[in-house]
């Protein structure tokens, strides 16, 4: 996460990582989720193997063949959201200042992920 947006991202995600992952479209079974990249799995991702840190929103696939991991913005990108940054701002209810909005637009233009 780029430094200017990190504090607000953390505040918006804190304690809501699993909820936001579901809102992004990740399928869930209990406390585990199905991997967003099932083609990386020997059995096609039929078992839930992704853990989401509810406080940070970071995710990680436990499959030895896969291991995809990252932030909720990266998850939104993998799941095909056309504007992953904007989607997270929308879902978390983050209010951006003018300078933060400019920073976000620069990240979008550059196609920056994390």
C-alpha cells in the first residue's frame, strides 16, 4: 500500500477483512475462502484454502501449488474489478482528501498494485 493512503486503508479495513473479501466476490466456507486462482491448484480449488486476516485484510492461499497472497486491493484486481482501488474506497467508506484523491488517481494511471 502506498504511504499516503495506508492509514485510511487500515482504518477502513480493520476488523472487516472477511466481510470485504465476500463483498468483492470471494466465496466462503466457514472461516476459510476458496482461492481466487483455482487453476493453480491440482484439484481445481475445490477445497477452501484461503485465509483472510480480518484486521489487516491481507489474504493468503495455503495451497503449496499456489500461494497467492496480498492485500484486498490485489484481491479485487484478481477478481476482475476494473478499478480495484476505487472499489475498496467504496466498500470501506473511506473519505479521501483532495490530495489523497490525486494520489489515488496517480496510482490508477500507473496501474500500481500491491
